[in-house]
């Protein structure tokens, strides 16, 4: 996280429930409402990866959990109707 950044002031209108939820989250995380909103926006924008980028991430992380496959039941063990 950056400690110093240039920022653009932006005004948005929130419902009472949205505002209360943000206040609760900020208090629980011991941070400001603005920081909670910025983090949420960062996560939202990160989800906007294109298909090619998603495929690259999958390729780069394939096999990063050794032993994971040992917990997955074989097809013979599946319950089938």
C-alpha cells in the first residue's frame, strides 16, 4: 500500500445501508472509510482481467499447491444417480 499518492476528489451518493456497512468495515479493519472504498475499487478493477491474462495467471500458478490432487476423490468415488 502506498503511503503517499496523488488523489482526485470524487463524490458519490451511498444508501444508508451502504454507508453503515462501510463504516462497520472500516471500524473492524481499523482504517478509514476512504481506504476501504479504495481497496474495494482496486479489487474490482483487478477482476477486470481479460481472458488472455486469466489464462496466463493459470499457467503461471499451475501446480503451486503440491498434494492438492490427493484430496480430490477419483471419478470412481463420485455418487452418481
